[in-house]
C-alpha cells in the first residue's frame, strides 16, 4: 500500500467525469482502493474519490466518525465504505440544507454548501456486492461531496454565496453568521 499524492483544485483530473469501473476484482482496482484507504487515513479526512488521487475512475471511499454522527437511523456513525460506480438521488421529501465543508483538494479552506438532506445511494462495494442505502445529515453530505468529484464538480461550484468561503482558521476565529439564511436551512 502507498500514500498517494492528492490533486489540488485546478488540476484537470478534478474537472473530468470519471470512467466507470468494469471489474472491481481487477488487481489494479484492489490496489487503488487500498492506497486510497491509506491516503485518507494519512490525510485525516472523511472521504476521498479516485480523481483526487489522479485516477479518473468512479471509486470513492468515506466514513462518518462518531463526532459527526447524528441521532437518526440514516445519519449515524458509518464505517469505512467503498463505493464503486455510485448513483445518488434525493429522496422525495428531501430539502437543501446548508453546511460547512472542507476538501482535501482545497487544503485549509471551507465553504458553506447547500446539499440535499436525504438521499438514496447505490453502487457496488470492493467485493462486487451491491450496495443501496438511505443517508441523511452528515452521511448524506459526505456521499454527495465525494460523488461530485466523480462528475468533475468541486464544492465551490455548489455554493450560492462565495462570501461564505474562507481559510478554515479564519472562519473558526470569526465565524460568519449563517443563522438568518433563507435560501437553505442550516445543518446542525
């Protein structure tokens, strides 16, 4: 296993739609997933998509740590999950909810991003087994964020107010007030 270099915003690999994986059992895919897991652990994030490590393939990994888990059935703690060739869709009763996001490809920055609060996602895992789950809260947010990397989108492109993007340390020191926003509800 290897720790891979992470592509930063501006690199062309982050603007392309990733290719579908034909065989998750392919040794190259198995090695890529193992390397992505080691890279994510080293970087300290909660999700990583293959384009972020310069591989334009529809592979993403993520987890929801206890500190980010909600109290609902679909937004609790989630173990490390490998999702290959994913599809996502908002649920019928979903609404857009704003929340702060960072990205390993945009180091030291955060932005306030509207995302669907409830989604269904499906794909296959690293063993070729089908995966289908409903997610809400932070779980839904991280899945949408990583999926966006597979379709060539980065979180600033989802933002509707660029004044709510800045250096993480500055935002922590003097956080903007998002409580009165009417365009999206605020995520807890």
